[in-house]
């Protein structure tokens, strides 16, 4: 038995050591910087909380995350439903449509949107040519651009779990509800929706948490008009060398993410992970 | 719901088609952009040319960044695959609380916002002199890629029956031989899938790379990131197209391998 | 035909296994003679698979000693024990052909290639699998896979052959013919074999001796005759064959006989008693259905026939005693027996037997058998 434990330790050991040295320790060292301000151990958090600018940044981060999540839920619905009904070639095609963006760099996709949303870009020209608008709209360097870009990146994270939930619904349940005299709306509200809920909740949580920490897309599409927490952290490090503020911001971001994860894991029937036996 | 009214069915299909178009088509906009003749990007191009591809290949900075990216991604993949495969096998041998805890730790790099990981790594890299090195970036990327390998190999391992291992032991094989002759052949597709995922994760990664890159160790995404902030030249679109092409190749490879995994079903 | 003896003896002394707080196997002694075919028979969770895994070396005992021949293998890993194991799901390596599966144990032993090829060829021929060497194992039927698993275990000439419900995945028809084939094979090869099953018919067809297990212990070890005619307790009596088991009060015992008060009969009778039957301890009266004799008069116990099922040569009857208890009886078919008839039930001396009740220990989980 002792030998078996030794083998297991040898298998897990290398990854655990590397993870500790390159992940846990650096995070710990960074977070410890948050408490090193000469004005007192919690002074940096005070600075973050008191400044109207920083509060605005946090609020904006939150608003963007909520909007991205809400819009992703809305847009994911028809795709997940159609995916769950399709078969054969069409199914494969639609599934690749969802999976393909996963494989393309977020940077490349964001760059693509910069080209499309530009003041003189194809979308503005199309809008003007069709007479929807007189002058070009400001689609870039504000929250509109950020929303479009982030939804584009995060939508598959919403579609896949929702599809997973829908495809597992036994169609006979719907027929049974039908047979018991329930109308379309009743069947949806009382049978279909509750059964979709685990996937919906899992996807929405994932999208929300990812949006909170998003960096590339808001940095490029939002610019200085739509600053998010992650951009603030980067600017503390790069522009101001304010490590203790960066550390406090990072700690706050991670704490929010972890608290939300713990809450949703407790409150919502999210799918248990990949490692369930 | 089996007989959704026609109106709803049509609108569901139309909605799904529009959303799918929204997901796929914008990505492809960089491809025509890279064939602009002008020195600025105009979509669709008024005149076509491959001149920016020549520029991309002729410019030592772009060329170096591509080479750096390949180096970083290769190194990160090797590290992540080696550690992740062992870890996934080890995970199967522990139970209960420990298993949950260790699994959580292995997946943590997926959960912690990358900006936080990047800043933390950058700070420590500055202290130990790894900042600005290829190795520093590779190690950072290996951490991000590790969960993908652990997951992929973990899934492949679930198809390995404990009784195969017992049978091999009963026939006289030692642990290493059992691993080599029974476990490994059955999880190879999972390892390859994890490796492809690890490679693309590193190759595409921007945030850690932006923090860690030195003047001589910029990766392709870092070079793109910096160029976007200077000016929109079609060279960026060329670089982006190169990244898309690589992603498509790797995606196709992964599909082929996942199909192979599917075949030995009983 | 005299069986060739080509296995080793197996001895377990005081072997037990505890998982956490759960005792999967109580301290157990077991002696298996070289060349013997011994079956571990019991319901799931009875400890039979634990016993098998301990023997194979997949599980280390909490206490006790295990010997194969003269070797102490108690703490020896499975790979050094020279055992052959056949799993319920066969556990064939899916990425190897039939030939590669069978050759595995030989190539692990670093035998020269020509010898491996010769021995694989021989065993495949013996198992009627000639020409299958290059087939992928996944293309085989269940019965063929079972034979490959057996060939793989036998080709290494194991000291002990272990089989864990090897016919469990086969359909009933096939199971019957494979049973006969296994029997023939054992007679030919004479390998010491430990066979785990929960199917008593299978145990009866195959075994030299059977160990009936329940609640993590061997309840009785013996030949089929021992178990059937002289069960040690009510569990064994109920598990092997069909039986009527009536609650009794033991009044006295002496020299293999007991005087018991049978409430269902409302009388006290003298019967053979299993060792362990004791005054004041709960006990049962065992009468096999085929040993019940029916008469129209005499001093038998009065009963009414409530159900008659013709099974061809035999007829199965359900009798209701005046106290309300029912008895199962089996008779040579006699068309005059009708439901509603009054009869008198009797039995030959020696066909009724008092056995201790010995409630089997409830097992907490299925872990023992998993």
C-alpha cells in the first residue's frame, strides 16, 4: 500500500510542485503586496473604494458583465434549441459554427471587430447606404463595441451548456405534458424551462465570471471611454507602477469571482464537473 | 413542443442562422483585409494584392515574433502535456475529499482571471529574472494549458477499465509496463488532443505574453497587440490571417483525432 | 479419466479484509487442494469477490496469511503470484488482437518469440479459436471473448486459475454449453481453480467443492452432497436447492439428534440435527420438497392441497397445514392429486433435519463485491 501511495505522489507531485511555484506562490506574493501600503494594511482598499473614478470603473465592469450575460442568454436560446433538433450534416455544420470561434484567437477576433465597427468601416457604410442612419455611428471605443466583441467571444460558452441540457430532455415528457392538456406556454414554463435550467445557470455563471475578468476585448474596443477593472489593474502595473493598488484590484476581482462561484454552486443546479465518476 | 407552431419554428431557425452567421462571418473579415493594396485597411478592398504578405515575411520583427510564438507554444505544450498526463493518471488513484481538492487546484488556472495570473506571474518573473524570456512565457502558458491537458487525458482515462490494469498485473506486468502497453495506447488520442489544445492556448495567448515579453521575445500576438495600438496596417491582417490558418489546421487535426478516439467503442 | 494435476495448492489462514469500518471478509481459513475446482457461491456482498481479489493479490489482507503451494504470497503483488484471472467483463485489451491479448503474459515473461507463437497457437487451438489470432477482440461475440479471456489466463500456466463470474455476461443458453466446456477443460488440464458465482446451478455443475458465503464469511465448505444433504445452517439449506424451513424450538440435543417442538405441526419430533443446533438457540426444521410424502391416512401431519402445478414428470404442490403455514412438495406426477384434497404429510427418518438459524450478517454496502 505504501508503495502505491508513493507512486501516486510521483504522478501528482510534479504538476503540484510546478503549480505551486508558478501559480500559487506568485498569486500569494502579489496579494501580499496589497497590504504593504505605508498608510496601513488596508489603505489600498480604501483608495480603491473612495475614489469616484475607481468606483465608476467597477460599476462599468459590473454593468458590462450583466449586459453581456443577459444578451448571451437571449442569443444562445435559438441556436441551442435548433442544435438540439438538428441531425446529420446540418447538425455537424451548426456545431462547427459554434465550436470554430473557440479556436480563433480572441485578439484576432477583436481585431476583426475593430475593422468592421470602424467609423468608415463596412457596417457604418452599410447603415448609411440603406438610409438607417445619416451620419456614421460611434460603434468603437465605447460600451457598444465592448458588448459586441465580448458577446462574440463568450456566446459559445452559453450555447454549449444550454444545448447540453436541451438535448438530454426526453421528448416524451413534452408529449406527455401535451397529452395531459397543457398548452405550449404551460409546457414550456413548467417542463421545458425547468429542465433547461441547469445548463442555462451553468452557462450564464461561466459567461458572467469570464466577462468580469475580460481584458483584451474591452481594452481594444472600449479604450479609455469604457474602462473595466482588468484594464485598471493593467494600468496600475504598466503606467503607474502602483503594485499595491494592482494587487488590491486583483485580489478584489478574484474574491468577487470566487464568491459568485461559491454562491451559484450552492444556489443553482449547475452541472457537476468533468471529474464526476 | 414536438409540433412547435410553424411561425415559432421558422423564427427559431432564422434566429439560429443569424446568430451563427454573427459567430463565424466577422472572424473572416481579416482575410480580405490582408489582401488590401492600399497602405490602410479598407473593407472590402478596392484593389487586391499580396504585397502585405511579402512585407510580413520580409520584416524581421514579424518573422521573429512568429518564430518566438512557435518556440513558446512548443515548450509550453511539452511542459503541460508531461505534467498534465501524469497528474490526470494520479488523480484517478485518489478519492473523495483529496480528489476534489487536487482537481480544483489543477483547474484553478482556468478560473482565476488571466489578468490576475498575468500580473502575479509578471511580478515574480521580475524578481527571479525570468521576465522578458521565452522560458518565462512558456512556463506561464504551461500553467494556463495544464487544465486542458488534465481534462482531456482525464476523459480518455475514463474509458480505461481498471480490470485491464488488473488483468495485466495478473499476467505478470509491472506498473511501468502496464502503463506503456495498456494505459498509454488507450489514452494517446486524449494526450494528443490535450497537446493540440495546449499549443493553441499558448499560441493565441496575449495577456501573459504582453506582460512578460521583452524587446527580443515578443510573440506574434504581442506584436499584433502593439501594432494595433500604433496604426491599422494590412500587415496586422496578414498576421491575423496566419493565426487563423494555424488555428484551422489544428482544429482539423483535433477533429481527426477525436474521431479516432470514438472508434474503439464496444 | 484421471485428471492431470498441474496446479498448486492454495491455503488461506485467518485472512480478513476491512475497508474503513466495514468488514468485507471475516477471518477466514480455506484449503484448496492442487487440481481442485472450488466454487465460491453466495449473494452479492457476501465477500466472495473480496476473497478472490485477496487471492489474486489485487487487495492486501488486513490480517492473515496466504500461501500458493509452498510460497507465502500474503504481501506479494499480483504480478509475481503466477495466477490466471478471468474477469466478468473479460477485460480484454481493446487495442490488441486476439493473439496479442493471449501472448501478453508470455511476452511479459520474456519468452522467445517462437515459443510464444507456439504456445499461443496451442492454447487457441484448445479453445477452438484457431484462425482468430489476428482478429480485433471487439469483433468477437461474447462467447468468443470469454474463450479468449480464458486462453489468456491459461497460457501462462498459472498455479491457480481464478474466475470472477466469467459467464455472467452470457445468455442462458450459451452459459449452459460453456459450463460443460469449462468442466471438460478442467478435467483435461487439472488446474487448481477458484470460481466465483452467485448461480447455484453453475456451482453444482462445475465444482469439486463449494464454499457457500454470506455476510463476509464461509458458511459451509463441502461437496455438493454435503451441502445438500447435511447443511450446517438455515442459510446454506435455503441457498442450495429448494427447501421448507419451519421455525422450531429445540428441547434437547444428543449425539447428532435433537428433540424439537414444531409449532406448525403442533407436535414434538425427534430428528437429525446439524452440529451447532442447541437448546434455546433459534433453529429451523429443514425438509426438502422432494422428501415430502403424501398419504391419505396414517399418523402424518394433516394438510390441504392448495395448488397443483404439473411439470411433466414431476408435480409441484403447495400444501397448507392446519396452523396456516405452507409447505412446498414435489411428487412423481399423479393425476389424482387435486387442489382442495386433504392429505397427510410424512417423511422418512433422516429426511428431516434441524439446523441452527444463524441469521446472516447484514452487509452495509455492495463494496465487498464491487
